[in-house]
C-alpha cells in the first residue's frame, strides 16, 4: 500500500524535505475525486496519512483531519506529515470512525482501505454524514454489502469508478445524502454507474467468476432455502452476463 517515493526536494526551515508524495494507483484514484473547491478533508482510517499529505503538498487543501482507530497507524501518519513538512496543517485524532469528527468540519470525508461492512458500520454510527459532506468510499471487500446499504439508508451514489492496483480491481464510490431506489442485486454485484468505465468488463468477469463458484457450491444443496438462494444467484449471473455481452459488443464497434 505504500506510494512510490520518487519526489523532488526543496529546502524548508534549514532542512531538505520532499515537495511531492507520489501516491500508488488506488490512493491516487481516490485523491483525484476530491473536488478542487475542498478546503478541509477528513481521512478516516488514515494509516500512513498519504492522501491528506499528498493533497496538502499539491495545494488542494487548507487543512486535513487524519483519524485512525489505532495508535501505531496514527504515529505513521504523524511521521509522514513531519517528513513532508505539513504537520501543522493536520489534526491527528485517535478514535473509532467518524466519532472523532464533528458535523460540518470537513467538506470531504474519505473512508478507504477497509471492508464494505465496516464502512457501513462507520456511516450508521454517524447519521449526520448524510447532511452535506461528499463521502469517498473505497472498500477492499464486500462492496456488494455497501452498495445495498447506501440507498436503503438515505445515501445516493453520484459517481463510481474502478482502479487497478497490483493486479487487483478496486471500486471507489462518491456518495452524498439523498433518496434513491433500492439497489438491485445486479447493481450490488456489478455497480451503479460503471458502464462507461474502461475496467468494467474486467470487473464483471471477476464478479461472474465469484458468483458462478458460489452457485456451484449450492448445486447439491437439499435445503429448499439454499436451492432458492442458488436460483437467485443464477438470475443475477444471467443479468450480469447480458450486461457484459453488451459492454463487450460496444467496445468492439
């Protein structure tokens, strides 16, 4: 998860410090979704603090909040900020999820690098997150759980994109509070707004592989409930296969 450490340096306060932090593809894709008008960003689960430090160095923010539930990761973030000379512009906060952020403190909130179920728990504990901030959510697993939960709880996905990092595809969702219809199972598995994404075909292929394996595992089930679950999986597989065929056709023509 470390960024590339190629950078230029300059003299600050009598010492040589880097003036740019090159993020890896996953973190760079998240950072690129931060609007230019954002002045304060909160990074929840900040780990090494790479996103806020990078955006501060680029002049994209006035200040940032770097929060983590663990003291060691937060110490890593402090060291990163110290190395790049931006410590005085970051508030480092130890705590669980959004409990350490006040409503209205940040225009953009990043919650990245954790499971989709964990992200839903963080948002559920802070219902004020529906009222104003742009949420940039990047899950490492169980994104289908997150996609189901968001519209059911007053959040609207306004942008979605895929990024490939070290051979793994990661979805990133830009979300605000808003009323939208419930997610279909095909949307939960295949995404809301990914039809124009150049990586969507690969993403659908990966989702289909996983769903087919799950359906195969239920093929011999004698429990009627499991048989019904398999039938539902097969219906979703059929819908995603249709979408992938259409996507592949559009790419060829």
